[in-house]
C-alpha cells in the first residue's frame, strides 16, 4: 500500500494468495495507525472488488477510486513504486521461503521509506516527510476562516 500524498509504502503483504480478509486486515491496521484516508484507490482484482472490502471501506467512511482495467496511467504512483521494487530488489533475489521473502522485502520497504531519495519529494525519503493529515495548526484559526483539506488517497497495489 502506497500513500499517494507522501509516497510512503505503508505496507506490503507477502503471501501465496491474498484474499479480501487479508486486505481488510492490513487496511484495519493502517486506519488505526494513520486514520481514515479520503479515498482508497485500487485495481479491479478480486480481493479489492470483494463485497466485504467495499462494505468495510464504506463503513469506515472512505471512498473508493478504482483504476479502470488496462489504464496504467491512472495509477502512476503505484506503477513507479512497483518498478522500483522490481528493479531494486525482486530482479536480484531468489527467495527460499515465504518467511525469507517477508523479512527481505520488509527491510527493503524500510529502506525505501527512510533512506531512498525520491525526486518527487525534493530528493528526500518519504517517511520523514510523513505527518498526520491535515497537519495540526500551530495557532487556532478563527472559526469563520477555518478550512479542512481533503484527506490523502491511499493506493493499493
């Protein structure tokens, strides 16, 4: 899962097969840690189209933003991340077990978030730039002029 706003990889779930219950588990953890995003963008894979996932997203107050089949330009952030994961890790690794894959990929995810420079963030890594959204004001704004920005979109891969 990629936060489109910060470019941070929030989670990578590694398993032989992912079901809608796996998607809900990861989403639930992230909502507890980060709050409810404004939108959750995903492709049209069966684990994302499942009624249980759609019902869960609606129940927490987020909206869906599905990517049309065959439209990779609608998910450029995700495609860019997938390319970097493939080129920077997967093309050079052979995993002997799921446990090894989980450890190595999680280490890469941490590196991606905390050390790897991102051109879209001024060549800084995304994790230090990540902050709760909307950012807490330093001084209370007068009630008549306060505005609330839209929540960022979380992107499913």
